[in-house]
């Protein structure tokens, strides 16, 4: 890698060095107030990136009220990650060309390249077509045009507020520099760690993984395999117990008019898509295997996939009928749907077990 973006290189290495150099002076200044200020600014900056830059602007997973948009457009300047327009532009390329040379932060170029080094040599060829929708949004265009003055102003304000209840050096260190570093590394982990360590349930062909631990420091973005498979979903952690504060924020805001048109993919639809995809992938991999086990496996895969498809279609048909049905008929339908739902769940579990076994047996990416 050759450094081409010297300004970015100087900024990032500069603040890291400053963090180390100032440590002897600020170590004794870490009060509860300073720690809380660091946490609050970390949350505002971080969640503005995940809810705003990522799920709203890059993926259009929901729509938002202009006031909400201004909130995330200003809040995200705490993160120093360029404008929403630039960020979304690069991120859409990441999704369209993941794991190839065109991916700006491709994990194929190494962990540290995907984490931070890409920022030092990336030469952006801006494609207006890729972000045509965002170019029509006056708020996004304004934030892009005045990004640097806005970022300086907002960060100065944070520094100033911090000075009211702590030493100016502590306010600079904990409220500004350390917070920028913390948000940077947590966002970067999505491109590095969330493409390296974790499980692949939804898109086995991609490097993206689900990593619950990472979700804790990234406001729910650790469920990256699901996200790459179903990027239009406003949720990244789809189960109720998944730690996804970004999803909770978007959902809560929808109750008070801040957000609307939240897109989510129905669980059975997700599973149906997965069964089709897994089947194709495994059968393709097994086509040259002629031993008895492979032959039996192929038959079982076909059988189970068909059974899953049939039961899930039957369940969806019943659900449609339910909407139009009379009170009496609904009682019967409810019973039938419960039975079908159990059957779908059983087939799904069998499918997961079978495909895991097959992937292990035939050394598939897993
Ligand atoms: Zn994404
Ligand atoms: Zn990714």
C-alpha cells in the first residue's frame, strides 16, 4: 500500500500520537463527569452514523422527518467520517462489490487494510448516479457542502460544554480526541472484524459475519452477515434478544413521527430465500461428488427444500385467507396456522442441521 491521502494519514496518526503523548497529564483528570461526557458524545456520534449514514442514507431502510435528519446529519459530525453523501457512496460500492477489488475496504486485502489502511490510499471516483436519490435531498447536499465547518463548529461546541464541568485539557482529551478515536475504531471494526470472526447463517458465500459481541460496541451493527444478505431491512439484529439499539431508536422514533416506512423482511421469507440459496450452493458444490453419501445428501436436500417450500407457501396462503375470513372460519384457520408454523419451524431446524453437517463434511465456507 502506498500512502496517497496524506491529509487523512496525518489526521489519523496525529490524533493517535496525541492520545498517547497527553496520557501522563490527563490520567488524573478522568472524573465520572469526563467519563460520562465521553460516553454521551460517543453514543450521539456513533448512533448518528449507524441509524443515519448507514441504514437511512446508504440503504434507504426507512424514511425520516427533516428534524430527525438534521439530528443525525449534525450528530454524525462528531464521528469525523466524511459527509453522509460520500460515506453512502463508498458504502454502496462496498455492498455492490463486496470481496472484490472494487470494494473500497475489501477484506481480501487484509484485516488492517479493511480496518484503516484503505483510508490512506483510496482514490474515490465519484459516481453521481450511485447516489442520485441523495443528491435530491437538500439536507444531505448542505451537510456535504459545509461538512468541515459544521464538524469544526459542532466539535468546538462539545469542547466548550465540556469546559463548563472539567479542565479544558480533559474536555479536549475525553470529549473530543478519545471520542473520535473510539467511534472510528468501532466503525472500522465493521469492515475488519465483522468480515473476519463470526458466523455465517444468511449469506455463506460472503466474507461478512454475524458477531454478537461486536454488536455491543457498534449499536447493533455486528450482525453483518444478515445485513449483507438483507440490506434493505432496517434491523441488523433480527431476533428480539439481539442487541441492536439502532433498530430500537428507529422503531421508537417511528412511534412519535420521527421515522416512517420501516422496511423489514418477514422471517419466513428470509428462511425461504436461505433454503433456496443454500440448496443451490450445496448442490453446485456436490455435483462432482459421486460417493454414496453425497448421492443420499443430494436427495435429502431436494426433499427437505421442497417440503419447506410447500409448508411455508401453505402457511402464507392461510395467513392471506385469515385476513378475509369470518369469525367462525378464523378459529379453524388459527389452529391450522399454528400447526403449519410448527411444521415450518421443524423443517427449518432440520434444514439448518443438514446444511451445517454437509458444509462441515465437504469443507464449505461456513
Ligand atoms: Zn451496509
Ligand atoms: Zn460489510
